C-alpha cells in the first residue's frame, strides 16, 4: 500500500492536474487541522471548507470559525 507523503510543496502548480490538485487539497486540510489544534480550537467549533474551483485554478481551503478565518 502506498502512502501520500505528509510533506507537500505548496509552491507546486496543480492547475490542470487532477491528482496533484487532490493532494494539494488533502495536504492543506491536514495543515489546517494541525493549525486548529495548535490554536486550541475545540472540535466542532470550526469548519474546514474547500472549493476545488475549475480546472485552471488550485481552488481554496479555509479554516472557518466564530473567531478565526484562515
């Protein structure tokens, strides 16, 4: 079984590439979960939302809570 590396180069272009874009979204969600934990946010007090956008863009991943928006 192969693993996706936990290290992701966020400078890498992912537009027009299905799997690199998916890896980008997974890695960004993972990093935002770590950030929420480091900030001491309680589970359920925030959402991590993503919008893949169209093929020409990387999309966006957002940490959203009552007092935080990253």
